[in-house]
C-alpha cells in the first residue's frame, strides 16, 4: 500500500515539475525579441570608462546632478560646436582655452560678442551762450558722458590746446591778463551755473545750464558724447574721438 502511494506522489511531482518547466520556457520564448540588425549592429553602447581611447556618445550627457561645487574639470582645452578646436591663444598658452562661437553672460545680460563692441566718443563745444541754454549730443553719439562750461573766449572746438603755454602739470596756470592773449579768460560770470543732463524727443542726451539769475556772462558749453559701435558691422562716423 505504502509503495503504491509513494509511486503516485512521485508521478504527480514529475508532472508538476514538467509543467513548470514548460510554462517558464513558454514565457521566455514569448518575451524574447528577435534582433532587428545583423551582428554586431544593435549592440548596447559601451559605458564611459577610464581608458585612454576617445569615446563618443550620441545622446545628451547631464553631469553633476548633485550640484557639487565643481561640476566638470577639463585638463586641456575645449571645443564647443567643433571637433577641431583652435587651441592656440594669443598669449601662446595652449591649455585651458575654449573654442566656441559665443557665450551668453547672464550676470550682465549680454553675449560675449556684444561685450567686444567699442565705446566711441566725440567732444562738442557749443557756440557762445549768455542765458540758460542746452547743448545736445550729436545724433551719432547720443549718450552724454560729461559736461562743463568754459569762457566764451575759449576756442570753438574742444579740447583747448595748451601745448604752447601750460604743457605739463603745474599748480599754477593763470588765465588772467598775464597769460598769452589767446589764453586769457576775463569777464567771467559770478553766478554758479547748474548743469543738468536732459534728453530730447530724438533720444539725444544733452547738458542744460542755468542759474538763479537766468542770465550769465558769455560762456560756452563743453560736452563729451559717446555711443557703442560694433567694429565688425558699423562704419565709424566721421570725426570720431576716443
């Protein structure tokens, strides 16, 4: 009797094991997908490693997701947008250089190509004035950088050439009757003139001079006006000064 029961248990265990094996085999067959390319096509890409062999990655690469203080260190030079970067800098150093088209500087809201634009300026001296008056910058140089008043005896163009009189730093450079005639500044007004930066409808800034009496001894306004030009694109306006 016991022998018969043992045979039955053995029989059914065999059936169960065979059933499980067949079931697992069917699942593996159903989960397997036939390769779409002949070997070695379709292989999984090699991981980035520490070898000295150049590696390429087709997808994007995000680094320093933990926001460490230093996210990337490159011992050499870097090319962005090019596989043959120019590594020779003007100072002859060939490491630590970056070859790229442009860089946006968030701190000042400008591209690096905009930063290299040059500030160009010109001087303007007004005609003879004797009341409250304003002198505007030329249209090509609409930004006022400085403003002062000079005597009407000063030349009509700026700056005044002192090379034949006070040609070096001196604690004394008199403009009274003892000076050469073309450097005498007499009949000066006693009122203090206030100078105020103003702007007109054409967006040209200027200098407005006025005082409490609203009338002065004759004088001239001397202003410095500037603008930003791109030397790669803009032609310099005539008569520029630096």
